[in-house]
C-alpha cells in the first residue's frame, strides 16, 4: 500500500532586500525585541540628559537658597522654559531610569539562568518589565505633578 506524503506547508517568505517603507511597516516585532530596543533608548536618554541630572543634583544640595531655586524651577520655570516642560523632562528621565533598571534586571536574570531561558520566559519577562516600569512611572509621575 503506498504511503501518502504529508501535506506541504506553504513556503515562508524570504526577506533578502528589505524595503524600510513596505516591509518594516508590516513586520510584527515580538515583545522582547520591543523591550530590548526601549532598553537601549532609555540608556541613550539617560546619557543625553546627564547634564540635567548633574544640574538637578548640584542645585538641590548646594544650599537652602539653591534648593528653593530648584523647587521654583519645577513650579515656575527657568527663563523661557516653563515649569511643566521641566517636569516632563524629569518624567522622561524617571521613565528612562525605571525601564533601564528593570530591563537590566531582566537581562541579568536571563544571563544567570541561561539554561532555563525559553521563549515563554522572554515573553512573560518582557511583559512584566513593561507593566512594572509603566506602573511605577504613573505613581512617580503623579507625585511629580502634585496629584498626591
């Protein structure tokens, strides 16, 4: 009796020359890839905002007068820069730190337990990284904008 061949699977598309305008818009990135890209972006944001971080630290600890100037920068602003914009930059910096820290812990966990890492772990840890960093951002952002 002749054996039947298994049904042929459809051929997967091969991307050799990727067009950024047509192919990248239809590509669905996994959540772990998105978290990895955001990890790099958050690191770059912290690096670019390093002068702002140094200014905030220096102004807040120099003296009582400079601390009052620091507080008024967030309420009134500095020169032509309004206070709400300084708060938004600080909020961006808070997000960058939180996301970079949590994603870094995720990467450390994966490095330490490299034998137990699976696709499911990557998906769950990426989702928990995003949820945790956004939840902490909302809590600290509410405090920054004076909601509690």
